[in-house]
């Protein structure tokens, strides 16, 4: 059974930083592309960043230069370093991967950025 557990959310002032983590189990982590999404209440989940098994990364334009995705295959964990946070970054952040023809999601971690 695939399990993704996000941690690291919280309340931070604008301009501050947070580091999210997503620990995985039930998959061969090192071969999986891992993604981060976020969702504002009432909206769809938006793609933020991805990291492939070879370490190559991709970002949504709005977070380029502020967010950095990374992975630790030994810990089966993917990270999202978020710097220069803005109030519009307030959302629930989700980890995601694709396994056996289906999307797998964690429970999410809430990030609130105060102005």
C-alpha cells in the first residue's frame, strides 16, 4: 500500500521560509517521479514542482526562483524548500506520485502566510 505523509506546514510571515517534507512507503521511491501540488479551498489542486528519478526538476512559473524541490532516495523522502513566501502561497500542500495507473496523494500539510 502506497503511503505519502507530508510534514512541515505552519504559520509564517511574508518573506519567511518553510521546508516541507513528504515521506513515502510502499513504493520503490528511487524510480518514481515525485510532485508537489497545492490547493486553495474551493479551487483545484495546482501543480508546483516535480523531480524525476534522475534528479531533473520542473516548476510552475509562479514559484520559480523561490521554491526548490529535492529528494533523498535513502530516506524515500521528497522536500520542498519555500523561500520568500507570500500571502498568496497560503494553501494546503500535497505530495503526489503515480503508481500502477493511479495518482497517489498524501493528506496534505497547511501553509499559512501572514501579511
